[in-house]
């Protein structure tokens, strides 16, 4: 692995961020429309999506640094991203 591949960059600057955003939003809308509607109604869909994606990108980057295959990294990162537990996405009440 060359030096560029092992450097971890801010998740939103990773080239995978935008495509994953579209894929995740589509998946959430299809698989859990009630969760998406609730997040939209509270004005937090973008914030929650971004947070979930940032976590997934960090996992992908760490998997690369550890020498895991791209498939192994995706499996680790996508597990929670594509099938989130709605309770994990809720923000604590202020």
C-alpha cells in the first residue's frame, strides 16, 4: 500500500462519501420509510445521514490501513449503515 492509501482523511473529503450518501439515503427510504419520515419531520435526516456516513467511511479507511480487502472493509462498514437500528439513530432529548 502506498502512503496516500494509508493516510486517513476527513470522511467528507473521501471520494466514497457522495456515492455512499445517495446509496444510503435510497436504502433507508426503501427499507425504513418510517424512520426517514420521522427524521425528516424533525429536520435531522441530513445530520443523521452525515454522521452515519462519517462513521462508515472511518471504518472503511481503518480497514484499508489494517490491510483488509475492500470486500471485508465494506462488509464491516455497511453492516450498520445500510440496516441501522432506529434506536441508534435517535438523538438524546435535550
